C-alpha cells in the first residue's frame, strides 16, 4: 500500500487489500483466498461478483445511469412496486444509504408531530441501537461512545432499554409529544440482540393506541437476512414505516424508506429529495436482487442455514468458558465473550483466512451470505473455534 495515504482516518483498517471475489470468497493481492463471514457487513447477501448482478450493471451502465428525479424513472417505479409488494407498504422513497433512509423516516416522524400540533416532537429509540452516522441518526443511536465530540446532538429522542415494553408503556401513560418508535428487529451493531415477537407485537399495539408511527429499521435485517423478507414479519405485524439499504444493491449503494397509511402521503414536492437517489442503475440492480432471492428460494436458505449456523456455533463454541452467549436469528449470529476480543478478528483473518467482525468490543458478529452452503457454514464455525483456541493460548 502507498506510504502516503490521503484518506481521512475514520476506519480501523486491516492491512489486507482484496482484488477479486466470487460467492463467499475474496482474494487478496497475494492470491490468498478468504472465507467472508460478514458479507461486507450484510451487503453482499447474494455473494461477491454475482454474474446476474454484474450483467445488469453492465447493461444499464451502457444505457443510462442518471437523469435526476425531475423526470420519471421506470426502474425506480418497478423497484417501489417490488418493495411494497413484499413489505405490505404502499409508497417508497429512494436514497443512497441506510442512514439516509433513517433520516427520511425521522422526517416523517416530525411531519407526523406537526400534524398533531406538537412543538417539540419526540421519537422513542432503544439502548444499544444503531441507525447511522448523520447528526439525526447518530443522535437516535444508543451508543454513547459514538456521540463523543459531536455535541450538541439533535434533540427529540427518548431512550428506553431494548426489549423493555414496560418502559414504553410508562412513556405512553405520561403527557408527552411522542410521535413514533424507531427500532431494529435485531440490533446488529448492538451485538445481535433479537427482539422477541411478543415485544414487537406489544410495541405495535401501543403505537396503534397512542397514534404513534412504528418505524422499523430493517437496513441490516431486511431482504432475507432473518429468513423472511423483513425481521418484523416474524411477529406478524405491519409497521407504518420501514427503512432498507445494504443487501438491496448487493454492493451498489441504494437505500429506501417505505411507508403506509397516513405517513405514506406526508411528503410533498420540496419536503425531501436526493440527487442520486433512485437512479436507474441502483434501482435496476435492486429489482434483480429481489428477483434472485425469490427465484432461488433464498428466504428458505437463510432460514435453514441460520439453524445450521446456530447449531454449528453451539457445538464448536459453547464449551469455551469465555463465551457468555450465542445469539442468532436467521443468518445473523453474535458470539459474546466475557472480555474484549478485537484481536480474535485479526487472528481469524491472518491464520484462518476467515473474515469476521467484532462489535461492542466483546461480540463476534457473523453475517454470511444467503447463498451459503452447509459446508461453508460449518467451515465458518470450525475456523472461528480454531482461532479462538489460538487467541486463548496467547493470553
């Protein structure tokens, strides 16, 4: 790598540079092959260099990349129809990332408050949540370390413990100007914390009773990661607002905010927008991603593969005294350790050629592609277990 680096120092990068990928594998500049167990942090759910995705990118890039949203965009309309069909929503807005999608949702919450005549509208959010790094989404996120240096944060958020329905009921019983609840069905950055179906159903009921919007951040969980199109569908509920991104483009930047009911009609021309959002390339790729997931039955693959992942992790990892919990939901898994385990990710990459991620200092997060085979899932658990033994011997 170049001795002089002109990039801002915002990422803790490993000294590995990848030059190609195929399926669940990445190849570095020395020709070494790595098993990717994080899918670019839940982005490449169809695997790297999927031939059909590459084909539609090439076709669309040779035809039209951008026109601006001053004109009708056929692929944007098609993707909106596809997403509304699989989610139960009625309208969509397209942007470029999960953070932008969540910003859109928060603006809908403010408009909802304005219709109620609220002067200081509030949104209930959760401890250990992550919604992005823009000012509003950072303020909504429940990570105090991420707030450091960025005060004053955007006001208007009430934080409650994740999974604590009584805390939400307590707020509902007070005189307040709450307009919405924003939450993830599974907290990814927070350590793979899974909301129970009962909790999700109870939150939906309270929101309905109070006239609040239920806004589900499905940026990481959406598009099949949990074994259904969206995480909230495991509870048989319907939110008012849903945000998506990550897997929707399989590597092409695209995000969306979906809404139903009154919230679907709140935006008017001039209220919101995005220069690049919903461009023909990103939206055509999004349509292809949905088509492939449906055609190849990847929701079932994620559901069945998730059970295999959980079982293999338990058989390989639960006997380590330093492992305090193994949590999973579909193709999302978190292995929590009793002490910081950042070094484990380095050992996995250097010695086992396995790519993992450590979040909240103590939790290994795994996000294999939805196309993963049983053999690949077994290899992830085996390599992680070997790396853990190496790590423990070094201490």
